[in-house]
């Protein structure tokens, strides 16, 4: 199939890098999404409200920029590969520790620490992969890498289906230590980024580059705030919507989430590959437009068949837009801070929208537990915002890494290869 020709042409070392980066984001997302399936159970166990547990999601999102900054700086200074191994070990440890939280306060602290570790992985993995592959392969690899997020969500749904009925929410968090095994693969099979090896690594590079490219930096943060609201606004309370508003069983919730993530995987890969032909901005815009007419089916279908159809299509569009983000942000990034810039701006966008989950929960409760309305109003608003915001930026599709091209070109105008 022509779509995957570029993947087949990667050499062994490049495939191992892509595999490690994909698995890193998959397992990171898996550990994050375990929480969204057990919000009800934790609230019941700690005798509190769902909105209170939703603050655990807020803390994770809010602390991710801290991790992106710390681990991004380490990756730019000391290399992508060793930093990635440290990061994977840390987020696996904090996930396991969450299983033993004796109180809500301790759980919130652990989820904040998990957020720091989680925030580092995406930027490191995407820069390592994008710097290690040919420019012509970036679109399809970008879609593949980003949909590690959907695969992680899918894995969490399967674990919820299989593990939760007999091990409860603590057992699910204990399973989250499995990603630590990825470190063995990275250590044995993954090479350092060739672009990083050729760069000079000075301690002041990050702040100097951010100051020089401040308008690009601000633009990308705003764009990523919209993107993160697009994904988290359709995912974090979706299992709660199915359980509370529709009364679905564990198996039914898991099935619908799996269907949604199959749509996400397909959309991310297809739109990522398509962006090589039609451009990053155009592909993102089309995916955001596609989400608008689907919102009613996704949030208001009365039966499980309609909900499944809507879930597949909605995540096809949401993650279709997201599938372009890894390559787009890495191409916009200054060369000397590519380990920091994509991940830090991405996670600052998460910080901006970190209160979205509890706000959605409160909106739903105020309207008689109408989670469908809370989900629909967010996705429609945010899709429209993405269409507007993306129009103000440019792109650097196919730009050669490591040659010092001026990133400001990407903010003021399009720069095709």
C-alpha cells in the first residue's frame, strides 16, 4: 500500500527509533488514561465528588509543562536517548505509587508528580524520531507517533475491561508499571539522534531561542491550548458520560472507547500522511471542520450503535488533526532547542486548559448530569477556534533539520520545501 511505502523504506536503526518513540508515547498515554476510567470508583472509595477526582486530571495536565521544560532541557543538553530512559522509569514509578495512595490528598500529589514525568516524554520522543528519519517520511511517522496516544487509551480500555472487575482501581494503577520495561529496548536498540550529535549544546540556547522567537512561541502555545482542549475535552470525561448518562456496563464502556480509538488511530495516520501532499495547515483545518457536523451524533445519539458510530468518527477527526502535530511542531522548532520547544509549548497548552475536566463535570452536574451537552459544547467551540488560530500561522513542511533555518519564517508565511 502506497501509504506505508515510506515506513518500509526506513532502515533498521530508523525503525527502532520510531518503534521506541511510538511505544514511549503509547505507554505514557496508557498510564494517563487509566485514571479516566476509574474516576467514579476513586470518588466512591474516598467518599468525595467526581469533580474533586477530576482535579487529579487537572494536576497532571498542569504539571506537564514542568516536565517538558526539565526533560527537554536535559534532552537538548545531554541527548534524547538517555533522557528518554530516565523519563520512562519515572512515570512508571509514579503510576505504581498511585496504586498505594492512602488518601485523596496523596493521590493528587502523586498525579502531579506523574504529570511532570509524563510531560517530558512526548517532546523527547517526537524530536528523536523526526531527527532520525528522512524528511519525506515525516508525515506518516508523525501520524503513527501521535496515535500512540490513542493506542494507549485503547490499552487502558482493555485493562479496565479485564482488570478492574477483580482488582479495582488500585490494581489498574499497579499494571501501569509495565512501561518501565521499555527502557531495556531503548538501551539495547536505539541510537542517538544524528541531528543532536552534530549540534553545539550550550547552556543558554533555550532561553535565547525563546526570546528571539517569542511570537512563534506564543502562537504555538495558543494553538496547542486549542488542540489539547480538542482531545481532552472529548476523551477525559467520555467514559463518565457513558457510565452516568447512559448507565452502560464496564464491558460496554470499554467497547465504545476501543471503537473510538480505532477511529483515532485511522484518522491520525491518514491525515498525517495526507499532510505531506496538501500541507500541515490544510490537513489540520479539514480535520477540525469534519468534527463539527459529527458533534450531535457523538453526544446525543440515543442508542449504543449511534454512539459507536459517532465515537469512531469524532476521534477520527480529533486525532486526524493531532496526527500532524508532532511533525508540525518539530518543523517549526529552532534547531538548537528541538528537544524542548515542541514538548514545552505542547504542555503549556495543556496548562492553559488544565481545568477543563472539572469545569465540564460541574457544567454537566448543573444541567442534571447532562454530560453530552458538556462534551458537545466544548468540541464545537474548540474545533472552530482551531480553524481560526491555524490560519494565522505558517508551516515549514519538509524543512531540512540542522541547517539553522529561521523559524520566524514559519510564523509570518508558509515555507514549503
